C-alpha cells in the first residue's frame, strides 16, 4: 500500500548518541517509557500540558526506583501541547528521535471533533516538524482499534483490511487517520515505525484505561462480558518501542499483543490477585443494548461523559484475536505472560488502596 523509502537506516550506536523527544509523557505508556529512557541515561526531552500531571510521572518512577526524583530531573521538561506549533517548534530543537505517545482517548461520539483535532491534526504537526527537522526516526503509538476485523474469528494481522464503512468507534477512526499522517510522512522521507498495542496492562493510572478495569474489579462486579481481545504489559510495549527504534527497521507497523484473552479470563485473574470474588453471571446482548441506550440518555440529560457506547457494547461481545508473529520474528521477542502482568499490577493497586 505504501512505497518503502530506500534510505540508510539508523544503527543502535547512533540511537544512544542523540536527543530524544517524547510526547504524551504524562500518560501510561509515556511515563513508563520515560522511566526506561532516563534509567538508560538517554538524553530525553518530554512535553507536558499541566504541572499537576507531572506528579503522576514521579509516582510511576517511584514504583521501580528509590531514586525517582533523580531520574525525573534528568528529563528536559517543556510545557507544550501537540496543537501548539510555536511551542512544539521550540521543543523540537536539537531533537533526533521522536516517540509520539500523546493521544486523546474517548469513545463518545460527541468528542469526535476534539478527537480529530488531537489525534489527527496533532499527529500531523508532529510529522511535519519531524520532516522539517530531519528527524532520524519516529515511533508512533497507535492501537488495535485501527485494525480490521474477521467475521470467522481468525487471527487479525497487520494486513487485515480496515473498512471505513464499518461501525468503527470514533477513537479508532481518528487513530487510523493519525496513522495515515505517519505514512504520509514516510513518503516525504521520514523513517517511522508504528505499534498497535492491545489493551495495555500497567500501574499508575487507576481512573482510566486498563487501570479503571482494576478499580472496577476491586469494587466488585456482578457480571462479565463474553468477548475477547488482545492484552499486553506496558513493560513489553516499552521494550518493543525501544528495540524498534534501536533497530534498522523503518516504515513498518506491528501488532503488540502478548495474549488473546476473554474478558471473563481477565476478570477472573484480576479478581484472584485483588482478593475479591469474581463475577459468575454473563452479560446478555439484550442487557448491553439496554445499557448503552440508557447511558446515552443519562449523558444527554446530565451532560456527563458516556461510559458505554454502542461500539463499546459490541466490542464487549465480539471475539477478536490478534496475531503477534510479525513483532516476535522481527525482534526475536518474548512477551511476558499476561497472568504475571495482572499479578504485578494488582499488587501495586493494593499497595496504593
């Protein structure tokens, strides 16, 4: 689909000599990535929007090191966001490699235009500045939501067709649009890699993403949903990202999934390690149809964000399994068992709660 650029690839030695920029450094992937880079004595700059979010990064660092403040202070922090081109221009000064982790995550259709602005326009800004500054390599964190589906429940790969006519989530649509911006950059000479991680298991963010799942399981669930999806540890996501950036691989994308699990299996594992009772009853399709409509009505009346959309409800019942062979073969990579990741994150959750 896209023409591969014939350009000299970077070497691992080059990677360790230059300056790295991280966007989205105050999120789950970004904060864990910054810990890895700072621990490896990399020259790192990270952008942030509000100082309050920096405390979460320090908390994540404290999970893994007694020198959290020392590592945090190694990072050159710059106040900016991916829509502020003048501030971004300053942040790109003397940068050689870019990890683009920043994104807006929402499945609420009323957030569509904000999602487009941040995920697509913001990524276009990062790509444009990367091309203008002759960045050696860009790593973009996408999502499995940009991959196609298989009606026969066969394994989904990087080549599975994504249909724009399907009932895709607004988040998936805008992340797919962001990928198109990255591919456009490769046509202009930018070397890039894209990762498509599954549901990322990691500690530190208990009110969003997978962290919210641990919070909900700990509070107690009466029912489980019957769908399946791909799961991966945030530590494995970071390893794949850094190894791809250190490698000679350019202009490729990779599914980053450790295992395919049913939501029931995930809930049972998390319940075990959080020391709560696992749900015994399954949610029926009728229950979900009623639930997402009620959630829409509640949001319409109160103005509060949606917690369950039609697309979320469908995903909860859909069997989607992902093929990780490409990344395993490219990097000779061994993923952490999801059981181990769930156990580690559950233990951290209990320490904080």
